[in-house]
């Protein structure tokens, strides 16, 4: 996603919370046929470039270094019992 590419990922763990039809294609785990169909679907999509662009934007908004550092800083301040907004 960070490389502006469509993602094909198995429908396990937290992946469905991150990847949806706007940035990638989810497939059932342990199924080589499902992986092949997902990749084929992505390659045939007319929106593949737009999906890649949106994927990059999602990464920048949610998982950039600044975003993740800010999230960890909030946790740090919360653990110390300090209002980080002050």
C-alpha cells in the first residue's frame, strides 16, 4: 500500500480492517485458487491506479512515521497520567 499498489491479502486477523475494496482485494486463506482470482481481478481492474493512490493515502494518514509516533506519544502520556492536550 505504501508503494501505491493494490493489495491482495488473505481474510485473516486484522487485515479486513485495513484492506477493503477501495485499496485491494481480500481472499480466503489457504486457497491458491482464491489468491490467483484476487490477483487476476486486481490486474483487470480499470481502477487499479486509483486504488493504488488511495492505498498510499491511507498509509500516510494512518501509519506514517509521524502518525504512529503521535499515537505512541499519546499512549505514553496517558500511562503517565498527563493530559497530552495541555
